[in-house]
C-alpha cells in the first residue's frame, strides 16, 4: 500500500535552504524520497546542506531572490514542481518609535518580497504541477502573539500569511494547495543572532509548556503539508508553539 | 581618573547631559529631573524591556553606537552606560 505521508517522486523547491528551518526541511524531505532544489545566498552553507541530503537527483542554486533577472533565468531551466517551501527569512528587533523605512525594507525584502516574487514567476511560467503543495514558514508573530520590538517581523509574517490565504483560493482550481506553518521560538542560528543571553532564553523557554522547538519539529509539519496526506487541506495556519498559546 | 584613562575630558560634560536627556526621553512617566549621572537606571519603576530596546535604538540613532543587551545589563548607573557609549563613539 502506498504511504500517503511519503514524498517519493516529488520535486520540491526550498528557499532559504542554507540555514535553520530551510536546511533541516531540505534534509528531512530528502529522507522521505523527494528530489530537492535548494536555493539560498551562501554558497558554502548551501553546499553543506546539499552534502547532507539523502538520495540522488538534487539540485543547488546560489541565488539572491531579490535579483529578478537571475530568478527568471533559474526558473526557465527548472523542472516542474510538486512542492515549494518558502523558508527565506530574517529578523530585526526595533521598538516602533524608532522604526525607519530602511529597517522595514530590509526585513520585507527577505521575508515577503523575495518569496512572493519567485512564487509569481513560478506560476506564470507554469512550473507548479496540478495537485502540488506550497508551504510558507510564517510565525506565531503573524497576528497571534505580540512581543515588544517585533513589529516589523510580525508585519512581514502577517503579510505572508494573508497572501497565502488568497493564493490558496486562486490556486484551488488547479488543486494546488497553499498552507502556512506558524512556529514559535525554534532553536536555529537566527535565534543565536538575537541579542539575548542564555539565561534569558532559558527563562523565556519556561513560557512554552513543551519548551522551544527544534528545526525538525517544523520540518515534519512541512512534510505533512507537502504530502498527499493533506490533499484536502488548503488555506490553513498550523500553529507550532509547544503550547505557548494555550495560556 | 577613569575619565582621564579613557581620554574623556571635561568638554564631554555637556555630552553626558545630552546623553542623560536622550535617555530620559525614552520614559513616559518618570520625571526627567530624576535622571542623574549616578542614577541606577535599572531600579527605576518604569524601566522595562521595551525601554531597554528603546535605549539601544536611541544610542544607535544619536551616537551611531551599537549597544548590546549585555552592556545594559552590566551597567549600574547612567554614567556607566555613558562611558560605554563615549568609548565607542
């Protein structure tokens, strides 16, 4: 009997694959039989991810998603896709009183514009198969939980989640499904870049009944949404927060 | 003595007042007159994580200095914090 949770025979594009959630998602998807197309900006780290993939036939493309010509050329030569995972993301902490346009632009370029630009091109070049699944890495910051200093990041993830809803509706006639996962704090290199000390993180982690997540916790949920097991699921926001929002 | 060591001379006395005024501006309910060089700022009732972030952002904007959370946590008085900013500006 076929396993509905398998990704065997599926070709999946993953943005932001050089680090954190994108890297782990790539590795776990390959273990379940998918052929992965990795994109990211850092050659060395992308090659490290590539080396950790299981199976054959994966591709790697070092790409700045904000450079449209490079993205267009890349897409022209790309095989058709059964899945896309938009993981490219960054963070910026700044109290609202101090937010400047360039702070907003920087975060939105990576978290929102980069991902939706490539999505537009994939659709207009008809690179996404019928029945495919698109997954966005959003966040509980997208209108679920407010943290001081997190307005720009929250807004960018909220934009992604809202965009995904409309995309889900527009793609439904093709039976292409679109869903978001909304993680809370996950142990990734991005978290280490935050200006907080180990003991502060330990204190914050106490707010999570199941503690902070790990990248594979997010990857497994993404796999679930990529697989045929969720062929009736579209427009959903799957909260992954170790119980933070129970309280 | 410490000031001499760090090459901070008397002309900076204006600057510390300027720094204290900028620092005080991050508070909404605390009287600006309550902020002195020896004020232990983390003991002020209104002190919060949002104000700490605002101080970091203000120092970046006004002095082009990147403070870390640790700089704030290890400083006791406004003068301690001022010396860190003055050294790096």
